[in-house]
């Protein structure tokens, strides 16, 4: 559950887990202590917010949309947990983490990330017909990944196998023409639109699973990987094919 962490991260994580064990009066550190430590480090502390039943239901559907797409889209990272307990800045959280450390990503994987990130909004639009501001952070992710696909990784056939990315912020003079800028914008939008349609279509096809998952979340607040699979009757999608180009 900790790919990408360096030694110092792991040390902090283990220290925090030991503190939780001590707080419980236990002389041994259990997996539950580690889980709590990972979640707190990753997601921030739990917050006590009073939500209306409708808001809670909406959040349950939003998170269920993310979680379900994490299971349905091949190449997506495994869904470890989904919760509608507000933590940090988030009203609900779906935790997905890769199987191992990865340094190179295929286009399928990136699209799976975008489809998953749009799952919350897609679920809201499917169930309620309207969307809320709750997807702001999701949309930031979508924009960033789709933009990098087009300008950095040459994944738009229209823009071509070119790298227009720059790392030093706003001061940089664009190395491309206004016509190319327009192409880039159009392609980023196309990718996001296609992924949103995929997200909505998949959730519509599996509407009963979406309802089951949201209902289970409303009842239990949080579900772990095993519980999510049990509720949906799904198995995790297979490992994405390895990318071997360097
Ligand atoms: Zn979301």
C-alpha cells in the first residue's frame, strides 16, 4: 500500500502506528494500527461534520462511482478502500493504490485514471441529473493528466508525437503557435469528454452495482477491498500489460 514512499515516510508511518497501538493500551502493533496510520498520513484526520441525509447519499454515490470504475476499467489501480467519513479536505475518499512501484505508464492506464477520476461526477449526473462542486479536485486531476498526455507524452494523434511541455511555470514562452495551442486545448477536451462518456456508460450498465455499493456505504460508512468486492460481486481487473519501451 505504500509504493513511492521513501525510507523517512515509512519510518513516520511505523512510528504513528506504534503510537496508535500504545493509545489502545496494546503492547503489539497490529495491521489495524498500520492501516489507521496509512489513512491518516494519506487522507488527513477524520472530521466531524453534520451532513443532511441527502448530502450523505450524494457523497455515497459519488465515491461509489469512483470505486466501481476502479473495478470495471481494465488497467485501473486496485481499489483498497472507500469511505464517506469526511477526512481532511474531502467529504469522502476512494483509495486506489498501485500493485507495485511504477515509473512508466501506458495510455490505457492514464485513461483508466481519468475515467476513474470522473466516476464521482458521472455517478452524480446519472443518479441526480445534476452535478455538485464536490468534484473540483477530481477535475483538477483530469485536466492535468489529459494535458500531459497531449503535450508531454505524444498521446494525441492530432497533435502528434511531440513534446510541448515545459517545467518552469508561467514565465515560459510557448514553443508552439496559436494554432497548435488550439489543437492542444481541443485534444485535452476530447480526451476528457470521451472518458466522461465512458464513465457514464459503464455506471449506467452497472447501475445495480452502483446502487448496492452506495447502500452498503450508507450503512457501514467505510468498506475495505474485500467488502467492496463482496458487495459488487466483481473481481479486480487484471494487471495492465507492462510497458517495456524506455
Ligand atoms: Zn471525487
